[in-house]
């Protein structure tokens, strides 16, 4: 029996996934989490084999939650299920340790097969994503980019932070919701290992951002 934890901030998505897994006998949904921090807590508490992880979640971004889960419980595998498939997000999830990456809208049979593969320790990527990953890892990464631990989107948001803009202003410029900007800011603070927005601004300006 494969024990699965569903981590998604939308109850209807979790309900739909429960229905999908209810059609097979070898997958048991042992718990749910509606935000990133709860996903970490519930994983430690329930010891699932696979965490099916959304990325844009409140409290703690799914990528950061993935890294923390794998640090605290390495025996668990994390399979990303999200609506985003841009390169930065995919590569950040892989760097955080996700064993696979699915885009929401995937067929229920594909999700079941992916969970089974993840539980067996097998990477799960579609052909298009696998090709992009292969090309990215084969290309030398630039060393002169400030804050290489941040995705391009996070770096862009940090640049706006350094320029003194609010979350609402940044969202308007980048066509994002203020909530999405706030989630990215939380991820930035976590990756830079700081606790305050002001510290991020200072570090960004020292690196030449915000001009």
C-alpha cells in the first residue's frame, strides 16, 4: 500500500485527487495539507511514502516545503502537481529534490502511474520536461548572476523590492496577485536565510539591484 499525503490549498483539488486514488486498491490517502508549513508538519507526523505537492501555497512555498520535507524525512518522495511549467519553476523544484513534476490537468491514470513510480524511486517527467531538464543541466550556469539560489521570477521581485515597491505595486507591474508576490517574497527570505523584508532590500541593493 502506497501512503500518500495531498498538499494543495484548494479543497476541491484535494477532493478530486481523493476520488482519483479511490479507484485503485494500492494507494491510500493518509492525510491532507492546505499550506506549505502544514505539509511539512503532516509529513513528519504521518510518514507518507509520497507527498503530492502543489507549489503556490500560503505559509511556505511548495518548493521550500519540498526541501524541508526531504531534510526532515528523506524516506519520503515529493511529486509536484502544479499549474506552472515554466523552466524556472521546474528547475527549482528539481533542485529542491522533487522526484517528479506533473502539470494540473493530467489524466487521472497518469497521476496514479506517477505516484506508483515515485513510490518506487523512479523519476517522473513528461518527454517535453525531460528534454528541457537535460538541456538545462548540460548548459554551464552563469556565475555572475546575483543570488543564484533564486529563480528568475524571485530575482525580478527582489529587484522591485530593492526599488522600494510594495507587493501591490509589484503585482501590478508583473501582472501577479499581491498574494502571489507575498508567497514569492516569503520564498526569497527563506532562501536568503533572513527574516525581514528590510534585510532583503539591503542585500539586494548591495548586489546592485533596485536601480
